[in-house]
């Protein structure tokens, strides 16, 4: 069982190296997980479980501050829609689903309702039902929990 705090980063936030990231770069973090159980980094509510073409099986969790945590390329979900979860609770198994993946890993991103820092203003995004700003998950969690 892993949480995102002890996973190795394999693609950084705002990385521009690969062709499918577009002009704003990679909107999240890719973390080294290979079909492993995943623990939630935040307390919140499951607000979306869906299969998307590029990101595969995705789980959306809304935290207490209204921000959306997105977990993509999952193999299976352990939680149901609208289920309340606590930080460090088992939520899913990571995997290799979706069309933009080169192997098993976890794509993790956060959409905030307002820019979390100055550079987030250019990262405006609408994904699924959520509109806001992509922010660096590591910076967000450092500020939130002072644990990373």
C-alpha cells in the first residue's frame, strides 16, 4: 500500500517534454505505482468515477476546501460515488488504463477553485464537471499538511 507522499515522481508538474501535454505542459504529477493499493492524500467526498479516453479510469475527490483531487489510470475503484473518505484511507488500485499511458503509474492532479499561487493563473481548466486552476500537487499538499 502506498500514498503519494512516498511515491517516486516520474513526470513533474508543468513538464513540457512529451507531445501530448500541449502548450501549458503536464497538468499533474505522474507517480511510480504499479497495480498497487492507493491511499487518499485528503479527506473528502468521491464526486466522480468515470472512464475517460485518455486518462482511463478516474476518481475525483472533493476535499473540505472544495478543491478536486484527480487520480487517473486506475485499475479499479474501492469507493462509490458520493462516499465520504478520510485521509490515508484505501481508495483504489493504480493501473495502466487510458490511451496516454506508457505503463502502469498514477496521474495525480488538483484543480483549485481559485489560483493557489501566481503561476496557477495561466493553468485555467475545465475537466469533467469541474472548472478551476491546476496547481502543483506537491506544493498544495505541503501547504495543507506540512507533511511532504
